[in-house]
């Protein structure tokens, strides 16, 4: 007899299916107190690893041996080139609008020209090609010049940083910041909007690239992936108002004023977490260690204390603590990539990994290999 996991009441309707169980996720989960876990390992255990190590863990459910890691890294390098046809088609697209639009178009083009129509193969190919694809999208959208071909002598994230042609960037600093940003954003459970959208589209047997494109359209919204861009702009706004010599008390007063004016305080709170996001804690420590003199990092660190203090005073606020978006953009900016309009694309570069792996599970493993049924929730007719 099946166990009753959730009783549906009228109060559950029109709430985005929040908290309603619909399936299994084997790659990651989010504990309300301890935060994000990949295959049972906390983010704090993985923060010093390479993207190749963490991707292997997510893909195979275990840590790689030295030989397995070398072979996996070689597979990514060998598969990492997008064809010249893909590049030419991307460079024929319009540059107007947010770069996430261009990224989504690029994913569809990649699928049209290079899909193997095999979820497992396309998952691995997508993982490998993303650095070249995303670097091409950013360089073309920003007008930074031609994207060089991937270098087989470089690691996954070194390659991406090297292909980016953003002006005035210290590649060594940026590479380390991108490595940390990349691994902390791969996956975040099975029910957030982008991953659910990708899996829902794949349930209709759309191929990997079409499903991932739909997922990235979901990620693009300000309630989801675009929050990291909005949060950095918020930190910049605070810095402009209080100045570089501001104290915690100065920022506390400004936060109180914003709340009195019914203005948002970006980067605080989370749908699941009830403590500070451990990913944020990791990035705060990284920013403090590497960029302690950067004005944006200083401001973000003061906001961490001041905003949390003020929000704790409101009993209606279930989580007054910062989430990862509160600091991730400031770290990227301090590392030399001060282009917030591209932060959501960098988020997508990471999150496509976890979503693709979850799609492979739902299409090739779930229900003894039959795959999940097509997504078809019930809606109740209600005349207006």
C-alpha cells in the first residue's frame, strides 16, 4: 500500500505546486538548515574541488579515481568544440535584448546541428560544449571579438576563462572565482523552476537541447536566475548611497528606510532554507580572503550583518539570512568581471549541468527505464 506523502487541499492550489512531491531527484537536495548537498556531500566538502570532479560526482554518483577523472576530463576536452556552423549561426543572430535570449537561441542552434537524439550522449556533449558555446554568446553579444577555439591543454574552467575576451580582466583571479561560482550552481534539488521546466518539456520526448532551452527560459526571469544580476545592482546602489567609508549602522539605517518605503531588500530569504545559504557563506569567505579591499565586497559584507539584523525583527520573515545571490555577483565583479547583464548566463553555464543529468534520469532510468510519464497536472475549472 502506498504511503500518503501529501494531502492536497484548496489552499495548495495556485501556489506553484510549492512543496508538493511529484518525483525523485538523485543528484542533489536542499536541507532547510544545512543547505545544498550533491549526492549526499555538502557544498562545503566540495568547494575546493575542480568542476571536472564535481561533474563526475553528479553524473556517476561517486567520486572519481585518478584514472576515472583523467578519462572524464579527456572526454570533455575531446567533445568541447562547437562546430563552425553553430558559431556562424550564433553570430548571425541579433544582439538586442538580454543575453539570456541569445543563449537560449544558441542552445537551440546547437541542438539543431549537433544533437545525437540520445539523452545520455547529448548530456555529455552539452556538458563539454557549454564553455565554448557560452563564451561565444558573451563575446558576440558584448562585441568583445572572435572567440578562440578551446585549448585541449587547459582545464574546463580555465578554458572558459581563456575564451572570454572581456576587457581588463585578470584571468588568474577570474578563473578561481568562476571555478567556485560554477560548482556551487550546478544543481539545487529537483523542483526549482528551471529544472522542473526542463524535465517537464523532456517528458513530452523533446530532445535534450530543446528541454534545456526551455529550462534556461525559466532561469531567465527575475524571480529565478536573474536575481544574481538584480542583487549586484542592489549592492551597487547601496554603495553609491552610503559611500566606501560606510559603517554597519549606516547600512542598517538605509535598510530600515527601504523597508519603510516598501522597497525590496535583494538577496535575502529563500524558499527552502531557514539559515544562511552555505553557498553564500562560502562566497563571503572567498570574497573576504581574496578581495577584502573591494568596495562592493565590503558593502556586501556589511549588508550581510545589517539586513539580517533588521529582517530578524519581523516575525513574518521566515528566513532573514542572505542567499547565494547576495554575494555571488559582488565576487565576480571584484574578480574583474564587472558585467552583471551576463551573470544569469554564467548561472546557466552551471545549472545546465545538473538539469541535463536530471533529465537523463527521468528519461532513461526512472520507472525501471520506462521514463517518467508526460507531465499533466490537473486544473480545476473555476469561472471568473
